[in-house]
C-alpha cells in the first residue's frame, strides 16, 4: 500500500517538526517543500530527512495532502496562491491544512471553493526548535477543526506520531487559542514584571535567577500536584482585600499597566478562591 503524499508550503518550525515525525513513522511520503529561498528549503529537507526543495509554486506536483506551514499572517495568501496554482495546472481536489491556533479552516476558503477538504490542526506545544520539539512531541494535545474527511485523515496522522487529538468547533477556536495564550504566553510577561519590580526595590541582581528558578518550579509543582485552585496562595487566597487594594495602588503608581493587570488578576484570583470555598462548604454540608 502506497503512502499518501505530502507537500509543504513554508518551512517553519512546526512544519519541519511534523514532517520529520511523519517521515520517520512512514505516515506520509514527503514530496515537495516550497519556500522563497532554495537554501532554507534545502535546510528544512535535510532536517526532515526527505523531500525536494522547490522555490516556485508552479514547480510543485500534485499531492494528497498540502500543509501550509507559513506564519499566520501569510496563510490566507498562501491558500489563494495554491488555489490559483491548482486551477492553472488542473490539480485534483486534495486535503489542505494549516497549524494556526488562532485561525480556523475558513481561511482556506479559496481551496474549499475548488472542492478541496480543509482543516486546521493546532498542537499545544512550544516549538522552540524543531529538534527539541521532535523529542517533546509524544503526548502533545492536538486540536482538530474543519471538514470531516480532512479531520479524520489528520486524526490518524497525528495519532500515529504520538499526539492526543480532540475536536474543536470553529466557533470556539479563538477562545480555545486564547486559553493556550493564558497557559503559556503570559508567564514570561508576569515573570518579567516581577523581576523589574524586584530590581526597582533593590533586590540584588545576583539573587534574581535563583528566585526565578525556585518560585516558578515550586509554583508549577504545586499546580501539577494540587490543581490550580488548591495551589493558589497570597492575599487573594486569604481574602485579604486590604492588602490587595494597597498593593494595587502601589503597583499602579510604579507602572499603570502593571497596576491594571494586578487588579484584574487579583479579582480573578478572588473569584477562584471564593468558588473553591463555596465548593468545599457545599461538600461539607452534604456529607
């Protein structure tokens, strides 16, 4: 049985990682990889271990699956360009996907209008480098959204390289991705704010790396062990509204945007703490 063929448009970290894994597990036969520069395409093919570098879209042959592995801002244009290429060269309908967390499969409408099956597949993993991501990928959660046939094929393809797939409705995609932003992207921002405040108050610079390491590792360990609600500490966990108000005022004087963030996060922390208390009380009363 012949493997289905895969073409890539773009050679970002996500595309290289997935293509490498699919090639290694013999999920897809990696065929052509198109970038604007031959050297970048060749470098990507070398990492993947398969594929032929292509610098013009017109040189790409038909494939069963097309992956648009370009930055989010370029996906719509890549879809339009591929649709024009498909029409000009009478390519048969295929499956097209992108891996953006923020965009739905609707961005691939030019291809869907030609009878293609389209989908998005977002892996909840920080693709720092392709080599590292390959090692970290097993067990990664992967959100699928789009046409049923495309999602069915991708579910099998991602499962075979160790992903844990689930479905997300198109209408929920933006909120789903915002949740991933909350979980990962804001942590560096909060840590940077904390370190800036420490520096302002005279904490020795030599101590900050150890503070960073110990506080973050302890917080993560507590969340993993106890869950977010039980791991909450500080003024909000104690219900100390006076301390929260005083700290909000001081932080706002130091940095107005940081003050607004402190107030908003404190309100959310209070809500979580109160919800936990209510749940505990309800459980105690019912026993």
